[in-house]
């Protein structure tokens, strides 16, 4: 329900992950016997995890490692890996930059033009390892880069911008026709990002295979501070999932909802699924992997924007291997490792045999969920008290 925030002005209450909790089920299931596969058209992935298309997270080597572990890593076709043939020194410079100079340095480095031959080369590098290849671009470049990537052997194409809608007005450049684009592409297309019921429904009608949900929740994103835009992820995912159900009843075509951003722990990820997600896209948790190219640093996709950066470079450190972060064994107590194990255990405790059943889990509003009974953890800054 909406509440008055001023005279004749109402606002709807929205919720984030820290404000809700999942209720245990009436039955429990062996975590090893639950189904967590993620389907995208005719492709089935062992785990419903995608690594964000951010240069500090995914390079070709990381994409191969993620693919071999059963997930999907999305390579940004407008990042440094298609601007420079060798990025080792560039990544080192970004990691060494002071906080005051990091954004200006990233802006300067991303001025280098994109080289189309590197798009095909990066796709081929990933496909050579016999793993799925997912790549992304902004809507304005989707048709051109989508064609190149598809011909090079890419398996999934992601069209991603801060806010994406079917109806876009511009006199400065040609607006992409999503219906035409999805029909032309022979591989699955994921479109994002959105946070509302109506926009999600309209995007599903273009023929895309999945939607990215999330505006501003990422750990390296500053969109909410710079533009004031965003809807907390619990509400955003639930609203877009509602659109998915309506669209499915009408068309009998299932469009996946991918929660994108705002999830730093296994608990956040489990809540995203309970709110309606079919998969999750994660950045900072994977940026901490030894295989990540950022050397312990992570920066948002809009950080290099020439006029209005909407991201920053943050230090996340390196906590373990990608396998430990995904499958454990967890060596940290903060929920940032063994994310797959956390999802399976949660599903077992709520009695969900698959992701669709997890989406039906009872949810309670619980603003004290992170602090209740955690006095010693908070005082000692361990576990949930960090």
C-alpha cells in the first residue's frame, strides 16, 4: 500500500534483502537432492549463477573457469578486453591507482576505441575451452556486436544498460528494435536492466529469453546516489516475477528473471530466489576470486562514463578460489563462500525441491533479521557483525 509522503503525494513502500527473512518449511529435504539447474531456451546450466559483465570480474580466463564449474560468466564487449589486446598492465595500473585518481584513470583507459576483431577473438578464446560463451553490449551496439559475436560462436547475448525499456526516444542515434533483434538472433538473448512490472512485461513481449532485474544495487554502482534511481531488490524482483507469471499464462512462454546486483552473501542470494528469481547475476563475490582479473578490485560498468560516472572502484580483496566461492569448503564465516551450498541448504530447509518451489517460500518482513541476538558478533566484528 502507498503512504502519503507529503500533501497529495504518495509513495509505495519497497523492501531490500536486509528487511526480510525466509520461513522454514513444514518438510525438509536432503540438500544434495534438490534441483538448482537453470534453463535458457534449449540450454541447461548446472547452477543458476552468472558472473557480472564487469572488467574486474570477467575476462576470457575467468569465463572459462566459470564455465567449467557449471555457471555462466558474461564478458563485456565494451570493456578493456576488446579495446586492448594485452590488458595485464592496464589491470595493474587500475589496481595501483589511489582512490582519488581511480575514476579519472578508468575514464582515460576506456577512451581507446573498441576493436571489432578482438570481439571475435575473445569469443573464440572462450569457446576453445569448450564452455558456454556469454557476451554483452549496450542497446546501441547490440545489432552490430551481436552479429559479430554470434558468427564467432557465442552462446548467449546480453543487451544491458542502466535502465532499459522497449520505448526509447532519441534523435541522436538509431534506437534498437528489440523485437527485431530477438527474432534475428539465433542464440538466447537476455535484456536488462529493469525493476518494474510494466516494463518487464513489455520487454518479455519482445521475445527475449530472460531479463536482468536491478538498478543501482551493485556494490560498485553509484547510480542511486548520482541519479536517485532504483528500487530495492526484494520488491523489484517480486514485481518482475509477477510479470513473468502473467506473461507465461498468456503466451505459454517462460522468460527467466535474473536478479542482478545487491547480493553479497548466500543469504541474499537465497532471498532473491524466494522473491521470484530463476537465476542471479553476481559481481563483487566473484571479484574476490583468485581467478578474477581485477587483482582484488572491482569497478562498475558505468565508472568509465566520460561525463557522469555512475560507478566507482572498490577494494574487495581476494578471499579464495572461484571453486571455493561457489562450492566451498567455506573458509570464511560471512556467507561469501560456498554460495551453491548455501542455496542447496536453504532449499532443503524450506522444503523446496527446485527453484520454482523455492519461489513459493513464505517470506516475513524482518527488519531485525541481521541484528537480533548478534550482540557479540557486532561487538567483535565477526560473522554477521562485520
